[in-house]
C-alpha cells in the first residue's frame, strides 16, 4: 500500500521567513495530494491540494509543488506569521480502484517566532 | 449550519465493552471517512465510504467496523475495544464520492480504553 514520509517532524522559523515541508510517497498511481493544517486542540483543515496533472499551485502565501518522477511534493509558506504555527499534514491517495483511500504523513510541527 | 458532528466527544471505557461512535453530516456529502490520530503517527485512515452501502478499508481497519446505511451517518463500531485503541478519532466528509475535494472534519472523539 501507499507509504507517505514527511520531513521535518519539527520546524522553527522567525516571523517573515519561509518554511518548507517535504513529503515523499510510494504509489506511482497516486494522483491527489492535499495538505491539512491543524491548530492546537482543533480539527484538521484543508489549506491547499494538488492533482498529478499539475506541477505547482499557489494560494497567496502558500504553494505546493509536485515532482511525479521523484514521487515527492512540498509545501512552501512564505512570509510566515505567528498564526501559521500549527501541525501540518501531507497526504496522498491510493491509485487504481482504491483511490478513495488517503494516507497521511506523520505531521510537521511548525513554530513561527515573533 | 453545515457541519460534521460526532458523539460522544469523550469516552472512557473498559476492555471488551462494545461501543459505537456516531458521525453525522448535514451537507449531503457522498464521501465519509474515519481517522485516528496518535502522537508521532499522524492521521491514519480506518475506513472510508464512497457512498451509501459502499465502504472500504483504510490503513488501520483491524478491530473496527463501519456501516453506511444512510448518506448522512457513518458510525464507527468497536466490538471489543482494547487499550491500543485509545486514541483521538476524527470523522470527515467531502462532497463527491472521492477524496478529491476538501474533507470537513468533525470535532473529534477522545477515547480511552482501560
């Protein structure tokens, strides 16, 4: 089955710096890669997603890049703010008839220092 | 208000005592899913459902059962709970019969099995 590895497990940056979180996946048939943000004590919320027919997607300060050949995708946050502090999860779906199955990475705790 | 609800929010039980965690959504969503969240392991999918009467295993289905008799409800059943099922459980739903859209998460159910 699908295996998703996420790095780093913790990331500390100064306000205004950029943050990058990387994920690798194993199933070459995966075609959907969402990123979720979970603030302390809250439920996860989608922040951005990308499909395999697109190499990059941006939404204001957030961008995701996908390299299908290397089977990795990354989340980029620019001009970080203290409210970006949270746990971030990447995910990839399974290929074929199990495309409804989602496997998440282990999570990255991002801390943005004012 | 569009939402996903779970009940109970907190539960302490003993080994072997059957329990059900309910999940309901009022958004007419086709796709529903259950996850467990454990420190260091991220979110792991237990079961998912693409539509009524259609369910399939996620990454960690052992010890759990689900049913999808109605579109709005997707209960999670633990027939004989064990301490290793102590976890934070999230139910989620999305619009289409696939995960290719934002998943809306419920508030979570914190389960402790003694």
